[in-house]
C-alpha cells in the first residue's frame, strides 16, 4: 500500500512541476499577466484544463484534479473531473470554496518537501456524500511563491475502489481476509461489507474496538487471536502512516479463519506448515509483482508526461519541421510509412523525403514558409513515387506549433496520411456505381416488360373468370327454373320429394361455384369491396331469418344476441358481411347435432376516431369442436379439419378461407376458439363508418318504460328476449309455467305479453276473457308448422312467426305507433286495386341467347298479368323496340349481359341514346349478368 501511495505522490509532484501550474501561479501573483511571456491567467487556465483532461484520460483511477490558490480565498481555480464515464471541465460558476475544509488547513501547514495524503473516505460534494457512493483519498502538493510563502496546491482525488479491490483479490488468493482501519479504528474494509465506512455512514459501532471486544491491534509483528462477526481469526497487520505532522495512519490487517487453520492443522501438521510457507511465499511474490507493476506505472507515467504516447500511437506520420523544411522530430508511423529510421530522418529536408512527382509541385518550401509566417493551417494532397516504387497519394496537413512559454512559432507539424487505398476504392466505387446503374436500367426494363405481361395475364384471367361465371350459371339457372316450374304442376309427394332433393343439389352446386369464383377473384386481386349505407341490425336479422330454416331442419335453435349493438346505421359492404355470416352460421349448423347456435353482434366506436366503428361478430355452437392442431390449418383453402369431415359432412373447405379473405378486405381479423367435442366459437371483426345522414331518424326503442311478461319454453331464447327488452328500458318478468303466467298476468297487468303459441293453445282459455288482456298487447310466437292458434290476430294480438328477432319487434311497434293512415281508406283502395288488377295487362321483353332461360322466364311470369315477348340477342331487342308504337306499350325489359351479335351492355347503351324508336331511353333496364353486378346472378 505504501508503494501505491508513492506512485501517486510522484504523479502529483509531476503535475505540480509542470509549466502550466507554474505559469498560472505567476500570473495570479502579477495581476493575471505572466511576467515571463505575457500569457494571461485565462490562457493558463485553458492550458491547465487541457493538461488535467489528458492526465485523467490516461489515469482511469483519477476521479478529480484541482488547482486551488490562496489568492482566490481558497476557491478552486481549475477543476476537471470524471463524471458518468465522461471527463468534464467544471465551469467557473460551479467551482467551490474549499478554505474551510480540513485538508486545506492541513496542506497550508506543509513544508516545501512534504506531500499530503488524506484518509480514505466516501467522496462528498457540497458537504453531502455523493451517490452512488465511492471511496476516495486525496494526494496534494503545496505551491510556494518566490518568498517561500504558501500560495496554493494541486490536489488529486483518486478512486480508492481500485486499490481496495486489488488488495482484496491479493488477500483472497492467500486465504487471508482483508481488514483496513483508519486512525480512529473505523473499518474501511472488512469481511462484512456492512461495517465499511461507518464513520461516513453514521454507524458508531463499526470500529475494531467494539466489534472485537477491545482486542489489541495486531501490529509490530504480533499475531493476535480475535473474534470478529461471530467468527474466530488469527490476525496480523502493519501500519501505513499518511502524515508526518498529524497522527493519521491506516492499519492493514490480515485475518486467517481459525476453522481453516483447524481443518488444515488436524490432518497433517507438516503439510499445514508447508502450506503456510507457500502462502507466505505467495504473499511475498504478490508484493514483489505488485511492486514491479507499480514501478512500470511510474515509468509509464514519466513517458506520458512528455505526451509521446499520443504521437507514437498515431496511425498517421507526425513530423515537425523548421521554417526551411528540415525535420526536427519523427514518429514511428513515419518510419513505417517511408522506411526511414528516426536517426536518419532528423535534419533531412521534408521535400526530399516526400519526393513529390514531377510537375507543378504543391508541397514546396514557399508553402512551408507561408504557414510559418502567417500562422495558418493548410491541407494539400500530393502524389509521390518514393525510390521508384508505385505511385502513392498522401494528404499533408501543415499546422504552426507555438511553444508554451513563447508567442513565436518554433516549428511546423506535418501530419501525413497515406490515402492511396481509399482513392483506389473511390475509383472502384465510381466504376461499380456506373456498372450498377446500367444493370438497374436493364433490370428495370425487364421488370417493366414482366409487369406488363403479368397485367395482361391477369386481365385475361379476369375475363376468363367472368366468362366462366356466366357460362356456368346460365345452365344452372335453367335447371333451377325448370325445377320451380315443375313444382307448380300436380305431382305426388314422392315426386315433390325428388324435386326438393334436386333443388338442394342445385343450391349446393351454386354455393360451390360461388366459392370457387370468389376464391379466383381473391387470388387475382379482382374482388372489390362496395361501400354503401345500410342498417346493420336489418342485415344481420335477414341472415338469421334465412339460416333459421336450415337450423330447424336439423332440430337446432338459431338465436341472435344484439344487446351490445349500439350503432345500426353504418357504411360498409353489407353483401360481404352477409356472405361471411352465411358461411360461418352454415358451418355451425353443419357440424352441430343438437342445442343452440348463438350469433352475437356488438359495435364500439374508436376513442380517437368516433366515426370509425368496430363491429364484432361471434358465432357460438356446441358441435363437434376442433383440435388445436386442426385450428392451425383451418383457414387454408381446400382444407378441412380432417379427411373424415368431407366424408361425413361434405363441403369443399373453401368457406373459411374465403371468409378470412373477405374479413381482411373489410379491415378486420377472424379467429376461432374451440375444444374437441366441446363446440366452437368463431369471432371476426370489421371496420365500418358511422352513417350520420341527417335524413335518418332513429326508430324509438320498443316497450320503453313498459312492463313486459315473457312466457317462452326454451331457456336461452327466453333469457335473450329478456336481455333485449331490458336494453330497451322495459321492466321484464320471466315465467316458466302456465300457472305463473296466468298469475302474473292477472295480478301485475303487464303492458306487453310475449308468449309462445304452443304453450297456451292447449290450456284452459278462460284467462283470455280476463279484463287485463284487453288493455295489453299480446305477441303470439308461432312456429312455421303450427296449425292450432290460441288467439286470432286483432288490435290487441299480433302474430309473429319464429324466430322472432329484434328487428321484427322494432318494426311492429313502429307500425302500431304510425296510425295516421285511415284503415277504411286503405281497405277501399285495396278492394279497388284487386278489382282492377285482373284487367290490367303488362308487357315484358325477355332478351337472352339461351332458349331454356327464355322458357323459364315465360313460365315464371305466366301466373302474373304479364304478356311476355322474347328476343335472342341485343340486335333483335333493338329491332323489336323500334316497332313499339308508344312508350307505354312496353313496361319492362329483362336483358342478359353476355350475348352474341350484340351484348346487353351495348344494347342498353343504344336504348338510353334513343336509338330504339319510341321507347323512353331514360327508363331503367335490368341486366342479368355477374360481371355487371359483381355479386353473381
């Protein structure tokens, strides 16, 4: 430890003896002007700050360097410190007054030959322990004026962690544990870290005397037995004195655990003695190695004091020359660059060494003299062929060098860098860039040609899809139409059954064709989303009504939960929403054998964009379920959960893939949660816009503030009806048995009764004569196949065909509230119309190139008061229309889109242009073509 302190003493002596410290001392004593060279105090401060910065950079253990002067009333003059791994020069406004510190008073009393070393303490700033805490000790050297009077001092704050960690590592290698005490017996280091720096951290009992029960210090070669922190040790130590004037010292103690001694001593005493000798030898070796290490640090410090390491380590050649260009100094990089040793280079002219190529030489004696005289920096680039070798390119930076104690230029520094490789690389890069530009142009042309070819192929594919869509649907429509015409004939039950099977097969084939065509459009990027205003509740209820027939055929109950549907009027693509719902509900029906299928729909406005609505759908079934492995490939085209699905349930596996693509087009996502054998829940969401059209008047909620009595047998259906009515602010009572139903009805007298027909049709009908029935609205829910009706429709009784959906209840209440139309007038008007209708004749022109389609159209229209005319193509239609004498002689044209000779689009265009005789060209004509509608015909 004494050697370490000696190292830092030498470093402080070096700093105290530097020209910057002496210069600033002289200027402070002579009104801020150095009498020797006229340098101001501010200039000396800047140089001293630079020197302190360089010193801290090369000595990582130094945390702070300061110069403090008595003339400054004990204020810091210069302070440089390491802060957060950065070296910071403290500005003048943050310099501190240190005149009242202990070390200021102690340093002021030193003689010229003495140095100051402080105790090891935790560092403080402005009197407060700095966090994170770190131990430090200070080494200072006094500065005296010409009268040998104390003038100031240079002080170094050193991070003691490095010293302490090195000592701890050394002691651990020797099986000893380290303890260091200050002058007052407080622990600086101890086996228990909780005892460290108790004098700074206000831990009064962290002293040797209190922790060891006043055991004497093991110094002067004495070995003491001591008990510390509930463990017995053998201890030996020595004292390191820090001051010759004050009684300050450090006591370094080595602690050897008795347990270790006993463990080693008992089995083999001689081996223990040998081990002790080895340990002692290791300690001695460590001390010798450490002493050599410290000696090397001192030697390195002496070299660094001349700043040669910076120059020697530079990758550039650094040469100093005089005004005539003769070389004064020469670093190792210059030797490597030019192949000339320093001894040979000194006193040689730089121009001879550089050997610039013939021609207008940039680097010449006149340039060097100009830099010397004008004190200006300059940078030139030259080419040189040294000793006949290949030509090299150098950059030469010439800068004037001004000595510290002089205002005159003493030399010029020439920093020379070989940039030959970088110049060659630049040339190669330029050549490569030019080559790459040519390649990019050629590749761009290839890509443009390939893009044009792809666009053409995509156009052909789109046209093919449109054509095949028309060609496939045309015969399919003919088959479906013929089936419908056959059902009008007198057929047996068996024949009707056959026709029903054929109709189902046509429907299945239609779904398959639509899926394949939609998939083709999706893959080619031709499937478009058409945004239009629509009523979300009406749209969803339409799907539920349509799909409920399929559900009833399998004995399933299809329910709608729209309680959380807060936004009805939206702008989106209602057809695609319906297509997705049909796919998912159809799958739920297909894979469920019994129970319920619940469709939940909810809407939520985005907080940051209130006009953007997130619509979420959930389809919940209790069918066969899907395993985790099967869910991973569920949304891939032509894929079902496993091969047996196709055998048992049929299908192509396209529905979910198309649904996923449609959901993505609508800006949403789709997913599934399922367990095998426990049913599935498919969830998808879409993005829509809120339709804030001022012409839309929101319908009043049904049953608001009214009492409603619900008598429905199916529990989930009853609960959903209850939730929906409560959402409309109704007071709902739910009953399970007929006796409860009659009791609540007669006692509570509800405003609205919602009851299933089959629950009351077979019961005693005396309750119907109760007076409360006349004052309330009875909504009778009737199944599609029910024949016996409990009560006929009247002003107080409405029949609703199941499933009864929220839109049905809303429309019913709206109709009952709108009583402005006179019923008698409506009846008379209806009678008049019914009398006039049979005599009224309408004329319709059917234009189609397929004879079967024309026959089907005629058959479907023959039961109406319509006279049907036909044409094979657009040309025949135009010719027919030209013969029409009056525009009222023809009321409607049904025209196919794709036809030979003249298609429906062109024919319609001619009609609108007035090229069809007397027919009004502004009328609307319907084109039955999948390409025209985008939805399929």
